[in-house]
C-alpha cells in the first residue's frame, strides 16, 4: 500500500491546481525537484537544523533588518502579459508593506492574534546593478513563443522559452508570466538548485494595478510565494491538522479559500480559531494580512551566519554603480538582416560604456521590451511578420546615459517554406494518416502551430505497443489516444530528448498518435522519426531489461466513463494478465478511502461499474493496484 499512498499524495498535489480558489504549486515543485535530486531533502534537513538552533539561541532583538535585491523577469507571449513598470513597482511596494507590517489592513488582525503579529524586518528593492556591476532597472523583459508555463521551471531559462536567473545567492529572482493549469504562482524553498531559485507569479496576480484581477489584485500571491522562498510552509502543513513548523500559528484542518467569516474554528485538537488571515493560507488577497513572530524567526534564520540565504546580506544589488562622470548617447542606429521574424540592430560605440540597454516595441504598442547587450549590436528574434518596430539604445557606463532618438524598421512578409512532407495535411484527428506498424517513418513539424496525427492498429496476436519519437530537431511532444479519441497518456520531455510511450495489454483496434511542437516549436528543414512497434510479448522500456514507467504513464491503465459522472461510473482497466487479487480504491480530496473493492481480472480490458448515489459532488481519484503496479485517474462527480 506504500506505493498507493505515495501516488495519492502526488495526485492531490497535482489536482490542487485544478480546484477553485488560490492555487500554489510550491509543494508540487518541491516533490518534482526531490525526485530529480534526492540530496535536496538532506539540504533542507540541514537548513531546518540551523533554523531551530537560530531560534533557540538568538533573541528577537538581535535580528537585523534585511534588504533583498529583486530582479523581475517579465516573460510574455502577448502584449497584455508584458506588464508595465508601474505594475511591477506596485508589487515591490506591497512586499515592503506586508513584510514590515505596514499594510493598511493590519488593523483588521483579530485581537487574539495581535500579540504575535510581526514586522518581519525584511525589505525589498528593485536591483540597481546587475551581477556584472552594470546599472539596471531590475526589470528584464523577454518575448517568448510559449503561450503558457506550468510549475516545471521552463520559464527560468532562455533555452526553454524563459529568462535565465541572475545569481540567486545575491538576488531574489521573480518571474512574471502566463501560468496555466489554474496556478497563481509557485516558489522554490531554500536548499534547491541555484539555477532555478526564485518565485514565479501569474501576470494576472502580480501587484495591484494593470492586469491584476480580482480576487488576486492586492499583490498577496507574491507575498505568499516569497514566504515560501523564505522557508515558510503552508499554515495547515499540507496535511489535515498538519504542522507548518511554527509554534505561534494555530493548527488548521486544511487550506481556507475565499474570505472565511471570523472566527473560523478548527476541528483539530482543542478546536482553535484558525488564522485564516495569515499570508500562508489560501484565502483571497483582501482577507490575508499578517505574518507571525514565529514565521519571522524562520525567515531571519536564513540570513544569519551559516544560513541558506546569507549571501543576500553582502549583495550590492540595491546599490547603484559608482556615480559621477558622464555617459554618451549612442548614434548611428541601423537595422539589418531583416526577415519576417528577426532583425539585427547596431549602433556606434560610446566611450566608457560597459554595455548597452536596447528597448524595442511594435510601433502601435505603448510598452517597451528592454534587453541588454555587451556589444554594439543585438540580434532580435520572435518578431511579428509585416510589422513596424521602434527601437532606441542607452549606454551603460558608471552611470546611465540617455536613450537615443528612436529609429524604426519593418519586418518582411512571412514566407516559411516547409519543404516536402508526404503526410501533410494531417493536422487533426479526422485528417489522420496511417502509420504502418514496425516501420520507421519521417515527417516535419512546420510551420509553427503545425501538428501531425497518425493512426495505427493492434491485433489480437500483437496487442502490446510502443511509440518512439526520435531524431527531434526541436522540442516535440507525443500524445496517444484510444479509438474513441480519449487521451491515454503522453511523453513531454524537454528539449530534443526522445519521447516514448508504451501500453501492454491494451484493447485490440485503432489508436491515434499526435505529434506537436512545445510552445510552437518547429523546424522547416529537418524531419523527426516516428515508429509504432506492436508485439505479442510484453514490451520493455527504453532501458534494456528494465520497464520504465514515466509519471505521465501513471494514468495510462485506468479510464473512467462517463467523466463527469452523475449516478454511476464504469472503470475500464487494462490488465496485462489474469489475476484474482486486484484492488480498486476511490479516494476523496482529503485522501480518505470512500470505496474499496477486490476483483479478478482477465488479460486485456476489464470493466467495473459502481453506483455514485451516496457520494457528494467533487473530485475523486480512482486507483487500481495490480500487484506492484498502481494506476489511477481522476473522477469528477456532478449530480
């Protein structure tokens, strides 16, 4: 049963994203990182030991005020996602008010909690110098072809459509982007990898102006996520009546949403009044407005000698470069190598300049994109075809110079030539092309937005299959569907890694395969390879002699229908052999087993039907445990 409980934990961590109300992906991100690097858990245990020692030996009065330099990476796909400087400034002001207990709504803290409400003595400033010592506004703007991101850190690197972090030992990196899956934000706890350290916030939940949308329009998503970055846990401890490792916060049953009526009593031991207004709950922005002294102590421990974020205390990020002197204005602006999506800008050198800030925008836009160059040229990509752009250049010396007079250029008409692809057009399931089994085929994803659909068939003597997607020229993903068009699973590795999907003991008949470029990735000249292998023998994974089951494949073996369901549901389970002791469990959102059934299976498709009359509306998980293998899928009940 250990594997079942682990799967339940992982499932509900992921499923929290789909629920209504505030959703934070921090804990799911932590589990993902620990799966990649198990040593992170040891690092975090060391940080916890240091934290406890600091709290027990350092009186509150000896703790210094900490100022944290912030760099905001605005990663945008549309003009509305490219939030304004004013919106960014509003969020920094909110962080300073919230962490210093200067927020106006602190007067709403109930009297029973006023004695523990804390000024955390943490300040934030927009970075004024880069890691290389150049002057900066602390804002990095990056245009991306990725339409939305999730909590997988792709937004944190220029190689995966995002913006690469500044030195996380000296700066707090905040990425603002379009987060999908209902996520408002996620953070990385101290102890994780430096390259991805920081906080990610949805552009609709950042600051209190511009694109910030009710009920997350008071900047508290960043306050919550920065709390995680400063080593705070959710106030309910991510478990029923769990521990957040803080002594002066009351136990919570679970997360609270919306604006609970005070007092909101817990059913935990002693029935305490829950601190629903704490920033580490899930309540709406208007209804969270305090940190506690215990939470403050955990934050401050990070900046003490030996603390995980002590490097921040020696950062020069908040100090502008040495003042004095002058810095000339670039001239001779020119644009060359212009295509439908790219151009190279150039200008004359300015004496004493260490770098240059380049701003560019569509002539019809009001917001500039700012990038930096250490040379007197800059290659732009990802531009819109047949569009006029304005640009201007500023020299960075020991001080900032003035921006030049704006110049302009116009991109060419798009003329993408995709070459020959005998499978086109096959851009939808209804336009599929037949994929011969046990034979490798090649095709292209081109132009951007293209997708390829195929259909192949299994037989009663060869019902096991594997799909291999190889020789990828770009980041392509693989999806597999059954004969009804229901998604069975996917393989969505980053970069040009090979993608593989396999299913043993599936139904005999037709299956569909979809190949698509992640974030619009494509290649006009190079083919990918695809192969559907069918077999009468159980297929092994990509490593010789070892069956490899990726996380996405956890959901391959169970399909529930209908979904959502009202009065009854049929669970379809593909078994690889006949057995007498297969178990099915149904869990509710608290992780409680609400249905359990022992059944026998035949090799192939097995169907179990059960009545839903006595179950409440909501999200459940159906888990089938077959020996040492566990499969699951989501079930939504909607009477």
